[in-house]
């Protein structure tokens, strides 16, 4: 008997060109298509959550300034730079 809650199953239709690239990407990362799709959905949901938090903060404190956005962009680029000492290897921040 399996432990925990079983993963829900869904059926989707995708364009043939997307399917080909999806299978190639999953194989290149050494994961199943299901795992690759799950990670992509998690990433997209994290973006949605982050944008909602930014909108909430801006509603309370006002919009970020051009200077604040530029500094944030610099920090993200530095965090994502694999050549930077102590840089991060994955896309999650």
C-alpha cells in the first residue's frame, strides 16, 4: 500500500513542438516529464505569489522607484551569476 497521498493525475494536450522540447528538456535534466512539469508549475506559481506580494507592498507603501528597481535588478543578476564566488546554481532565490 502506498504511503501518503497519491499524486493527482491530469491529462493535457500540447503542441507537438512543445512536446518534443519538453521531452528533450526533461531528459537533459535527468528527470521525468511529470517532474519537469511539476517544477515548471512550481516556478510559475512562485512568480505569481511574488508579484502578488509586490503589488500588496506597493499598495501600502507606494510604487518602487526607478533606483530601487535598478538595485534589485543588479542584486538578482549577481545572485544568478554562476561565476560569482558563492553564486547560486539554481534559479530559485
